């Protein structure tokens, strides 16, 4: 990540954030694999039906597939992300952001006691609505950020007054004789 435009303190901050995000993700992933190997099953609220528990498990799988597609999108757009200031740190920020939402997904996967969240978790519909809205917003914002970062700058077209302004004055006079609306006398 050595960018000449970034100060040394900014580079250290970004590397530190990257290390923390990576450590958090790897720690959660190790806890998940340990609990899966041990056979620990999640404890869902007793008010939830078997179909509702399966729905939550399917939702977690769907979020995982969405994250895989976001990581793939990032790897696809990474070469096109601008690297000049103030955009030189976008690639690192995207990696940090993807690691943080991947960490949140692993946190959703880690078997836990869903009843410990109190009255809110007892209602399946409140829980699933919160999760769908939160993940929907998070994944949509991430996709939007990738789209904005990888979009090419708009090209200036040659039409009307803009084309006439780029011509030498002799050519501008000739253009104004052909099309009076494109001449230098037109204001604004």
C-alpha cells in the first residue's frame, strides 16, 4: 500500500485498521470452525418453529453467497480503482470494509443462544426483519461504493458550444457562419 500521496501516519492508521479487521475476522472464523467441529448447535427461542429456524439458516447462507459475490466484484474492480490522492486509500478501505462485514456474517453464523437477546429475539419476525434490513442496506451500500469507485470519469462530448470553444478563433468564425448558435457571440 505504499502511496507517495499518503502521509506516513495515514498509512500506519490504514495498516492498523486492516490488521484489526483481519484479526477479528480470523478469530471469529476460528471460533466458528471450532464450534462446528465440536457439534455445538444454536439454541433458538422456543417460540420459533422449525421452519423459522431453517429460514434463518437459509438467510445466513444467502448472505454468505452475497459476500462471495462482493469479494469477487472487489477483485474484479480493484485494478480500475483510482490510486491518486484522495482516492489512493480506497483499495485498503474496501478490504477493511469487506473484512468487517465478513466478520459480521461469521458472527451471524457462530452458533449461539438466540434467547439471550431478550424479548426482541423471541419474535421471529422482528429478528428476521432487522437482519434483512441491516444486511440489505449493508450489501447495497457496499455494491454502490464499488460501482462509484470503478465508474470511469464522464467523457466530454463534442457538441454545440463546447466544440466551438475548443477551436482556434479562425475556425470558430467559420463555425459561426455555418451554425450561428455555436458562435462566440452567444452568451452563457
